[in-house]
């Protein structure tokens, strides 16, 4: 019997949506776990809101004075990269967009990562219906796999002996399904 050839482990490129929340920290933690055994790069992507800017654009190292949020975001991402150390290849990306979804989709098309890791803020169905969900929209529209990391408090459910909590109102669930063309995921 012929033994299969051992293939080298491919390096993985992970894009992480960073909004500087505690939820994004959790997403980054998962991204680092993915890259750890395989090696590869972690791309920290932040979308700076630009109001009615003409089109999405990725900013290089020079930040325009018109967008102070973008400059502050780049500084925070550089600090985060420093804190992560040299063991991991970390790249930072700041993109101007009127929408976090469009901005991250633009980064996906530009960087061509293997996977996108984003955090769920755990708003619940009623708030998602009102405000929308960036992570859900990305999962629906992304051309690459999307890992949605649940809020940190949900991890505590693993330590409980009871079953998972009951789902939210079935009325809200039906309304959400109807808003998504009747598809329930």
C-alpha cells in the first residue's frame, strides 16, 4: 500500500474586523488561534465612517486631515500590533466608508484573505431588526467564509449544566425571516 504524500501546511491569511470594542478583542483572539498552528498573517481592518464620501477607499500610512477618526484608528491599530509582538505577522488596514459592511467587503476584495473573523455584539433579534447586523450582512454577502464570534458572555454557557437558553420570540424570528426573503438560518 502506498502512503499518501505529506503536504506542507498552508499558511492562512485572516482578516479581522476591528471596531475597538470588547467584542472585537474576542474576534482577534479567535483569529490568533487560527493563525497560530498554521502560521500566516492577521490583517486588522477598521472601517472609519466618512459620511457621504464619494466612494470607499483604503488609506495608506498618510491620513488626510479631513478624517481625524481614521488617523486615530490607525494609531490604535499600530498600538495593537505592537502589543501582539513580532511572533505574528500583523498588517493594519484603515478604510474610509459610509458603511462598515461595504468597507469590509472592499477590504476582502483588495486583500483576498482566506477567512474573515468578526464579532457579534449580541444585540438580539429586535435590535438587529431595527439597526441591522454587520456580522450577519457580511456572512450573507462575503465571497469568503466568515467566522462570527459570539459575545464573551455566551462563552459562559459552556460551563452551565442546563441546556442552551430558549430562543427569542417566535414572532420576532418570523419577522426577521420575512425580511430576509423567508429564509431562516
